[in-house]
C-alpha cells in the first residue's frame, strides 16, 4: 500500500468538473471487508465476524473539493454508511488510503485522530444521536467542551450555533422535548458549533416527514450559502441528492457505478441500476432548460433580405425565426406570415416586421418553469445564457420527451 | 462406568485455600465485620422510634403518603413483635452485602460490556454462582470465615451479585450505538464516553440491577441464620427447630416488611433519578432567525 502525503497527480474519478479547486478529501482504493483483520476501529453494534463475506465497500476512489457538496447515493446496504464512516475512521478501512487536507489519516496517532474528529471533520447522524441526558445547549457545545473550551464561552458559541439553525431560546430544553426536525437541528448545531469545515451527514433527513425534510434541506442550502463547508452527504433519495449535491456518486454493492453532476446522471445513467433510481425522480425539477434545449432551426440577422430568411425557414420546415444582433442577443421574432407579407410588399428591411411574439428563459431554469411558456408562440421557447444570448430553443416535443423518459437530445 | 469423584478435589482445594490464603480471608473477614458493625451500630444505637422516623421520612420523600404510612406502621409492628434488633441485624448484613456486590458488579459489568470475550467468561461464572444451591457454598464460607455475620454476608454477596453484573452489561450494551458513535465522532476519549455517555444512559438498567441484588440478598436472610448470623434468620430457625409456628411466622413477616420497604424505596429512587433529568420544558416559543429559510414552528406543529 502506498501512502503519500503529497496530493496525487491523478485526480481519481473527479467527474467532468476538472476544476482546480483545492482538494479537501481524497479517497483512493478504499476497501472494507467486515470480519477481515482490521487494523483498528470501532465496531458498530454488529459484530465484525464471518469471514469470506463480500466487501461492504470495494475499491472506491474519489476526491471532494473544498466547499463541494458531495452526495453518496445508493440503495440500503450498498455501503454508503460504511464508506462515510471510513472518512473519520469510525470504521477502520481494510485497505486503501484516505487523505484529508493532504494528511494521510491512517498515519495519525490516537490523539491526532481525536483532534481531527473534534476540530476538522464532524458528523450528523440519521437518528440524530443526541445525548438525551444533556440539555440542547450542552449537546451543541459537546465538541467545544471536549477540547477544553471553558463553560461560558462554549455555552455562548453553542447558543450562536443554535440561533443559526433556528433554535434560539431552546438551549435549556432536553432533546426529548423537541420534535424530530428540531432534534436534527440540534444535531446540525452540534457540528456547526465546533467550527469544523468538513461535515459528514449520514441520511440526516430520512427519518423526518417530507415537509420537514424540505425545510431542513432549505436550511442546509442556506447554511452553505452563508459559509461554504465541505459536505459529504449520504442519502437514498435521488430528489434530495439532485437538490443538494454539486456531484453525486451512485453506489451499488460497495462499488461506485456512476459519479457526476445530477444532470449528467439523469440524462446519461450508467446502467439499469442508476436508470431505475432516476425513474423515480421528479425530472421537471431537476433537469434544466440548458440540458434539453435543441439547436434553433433558423436564426436571422437584421441585414438579411426577407426572401432569404423565408427560404431557409421553408427548407427547415419551421414556423418562424429569431432575429439576433451581432452578439447573438434576441432582437425579435419573424413569423412565417409576417415574412410572407414582407416578401409580398417587396420590403427589404426585416426590422419593420419584427414582433415580440416569443418567450425566453435562462438556461438554468428547471423544466417545471417551462411548462407554461412552451408552445404559446409560433417559434419555440428561447433559451438564453447569462449574457442574454440565444443558446438554444425548447420545442414542445422536447420538453414532453424530457419529462416523460430518458430519451432526449444531447446538449446543443 | 468409572466412578468420577469431583467432590474430593473440591474439598482438597477448599482445604488448600484455607491453609494458604488465611491472611486474605482474615482481611476480608475484618473488612466485612467492620462495615457490618458500623451499619448495625447506626441502626441500633438510636432508639427504634428515631430510626423508624428516619425510615418514614425517606419513604415520604420517595413516594409520598401511602408508602410513608405503610413504613411507619410496618416498622412499629416489627418493634412490637420484639424483633427490632434481629431485623436491624439482618438489614445490616443485607446492606453491606448489597453495597459490596454493587461495587464489584458495576466494573465487572462494564468490562463484560466492552469485550465479547470477557462476557463469554463472566456469563457462565454468574450462572454457576446463581444456580448452585446456596447451602453448598455456605459450607466453604464457614470454612473460610468461621460462623457469624461474615460468612453470611459473603454467601449473600456471591449469591446476589449476578443481576448486578448482568444488568450493568445489558444497560451499557443497549445504549444506542449511534449515540456512542457520535461521542467517538466528536473526538471523545474512551473513558469520557464511558463516564459521560454510557454509564448515565445505562443508569436505569443499573438501578434495576441494584434493586434485584437487594431482593436476592433479602432472600438469603433466613439461610444466613443457619451459619449463626443472628438476625431474623435465627428467629425463623428457632421457630423451625421448636416447631413453633408463631415465632417462625413473625420472623417471616418481618423479612417481608424489610423486602417491601427496600424494594419500593430503591425503585422510587431509580425513577426519581430519571425524572429529575426531565424538568419542565424551558418553554420559549421557537424563534426564527432572520436568514434561516425554514421554520421550526412547523416542526412543532407536526408532532
Ligand atoms: N459492523 C458491521 N459488521 C458486519 N457487517 C456490516 C457492519 N456494518 C455494515 N455491514 C454490512 O456492510 C454492508 C453495507 O452496509 P452499510 O454501509 O450500512 O450500507 P448503507 O449505509 O448503504 O445502507 C451491509 O451488507 C451490511 O450488512
Ligand atoms: Mg446507512
């Protein structure tokens, strides 16, 4: 087994976002076989016996950039929790290497590992795992108290964290007096108060009602906007994964089957397993105009003659054309009827015949926002980039196809 | 069929132990005797009415009027039957044996909870100690410690210790695994986790164990009379040997009174301990900080 303190040259399976952002977590060939002679670690209730079992996590490699929201997804039993727990060594890897901020974690001594867990990398649990005999404030202050911060300061920082998660004034209550959603807010506050910049979250919202789950997702997104932490988030809910994740890693039987952005996974599932997952997703909220748009059939410049444009539209069997300026921004629309009139009147200028009979959306608009706009005009819905340039169009048929199934046009 | 004699080797072993470990047994004897005498002195030096008043106050504090009234009347009855001193002698042995049993069983239970191997060693030993007929180890106890309160106390301790160990182990093993994981995940040291998370959360189970230890110890009171420990056991024994139903019955009633008193008292304390942690809610309405997208009120409404 090679160990390197340097960042390795090949960003393993970094997905298509080959960004140069600094790496927070680097996992390489990590494997866990329960029952194999582990180096050290914490049993998780179940006993580590029974040799010859298939690995719970098999040869997994990935990197997480600083500030990235990285989602691990898969059915129950696919090894997500085991993988997540290897990141803070609650589960000792059988083989493979793990570096956090460039430090090889397997080389840390006990004290250093505890310090890493206390200050650098915190965890939020599926069933909250609060200390039921301690007040909400003491729960939130737990990491601080462990590292010897004095009582007053710890309480003050805990209260701040509680305020951030919307639990101001609940510090003196016991966890048992709170609802599920509020308890998980305490779980979140416990991780926030410690100031750790890596959060490990093991299905943190899956024990909550759907409405509250959505609130919690909003809260998490809000927290990420205010202070971007590195998050590794486990879920079996693809909608949640799509909503939160910058990138999603799909696991099955301990192996990685696909790693990419939500849109990539949705539009190009690697195999039937992923496709099965994807079929449950509310595609209209996850896919964006940019992912399903097509090349416009016909565009025109203002200095063209009506007959030319009409010919091109005719050849393409279109119903109209967008007229663009030199930068590609939309000036207006020419419908076939208007063009025919112009030709009839022997007009030479397109400008007189332009209409504003069109609608446009930014390429990041989710499909659900497109439904009411598409098909209202003779030209298909325009998709524009940040600078307002026309980058594609969404015909009604493309929208319906995208919402209905996975067969759709590749990116324009 | 060859005859196998395991009695002789055991007898030899007991002889050997008696000879070679005499200083150890003497030390145990001295300690037990000292504690038993101290407790007995505390119970019998004041007038019975004073002690009864203290018991009644404890009962009132633990459970309010009903239990206090029972305690008052029951111990007045014990005194009126002329069994006060005997009852206090038995109580002293029971208390000392229980305290020592608990002092041993909690560390052993913790050890068994933390290691499967330890658990697999401890378990059969406990089964053996608990199921072996009491009279059988009363004999070596007499060999080691002579007759009197000390062998009775030691036999009581050995007989009563099992549930203390078992329920400590069970309590610690059934602390929510995720909660213990959370303590690890925030960088706590193993002993911090034991002291601040596992033991407090196992406390209801441990207290149930203490209660059972106490009840088993009480069940030894009569047998303790057979090794000259005095107390209520001696009363009952006297009733049996004289075929005096009345005397035996009075002794039995006094044992039952002690048992009910101790049982209700300790189970009330266990419950109190739990309740104290559950003070009234602090009660501010949830506040939504500007800038947090979601509202805790909705969580509240949903419960
Ligand atoms: N402590 C353990 N001892 C033995 N097997 C385990 C242990 N923890 C997990 N496993 C096994 O590893 C596999 C992956 O489990 P897990 O990581 O919990 O999956 P997930 O979180 O995706 O549901 C499962 O087959 C599970 O039974
Ligand atoms: Mg899991």
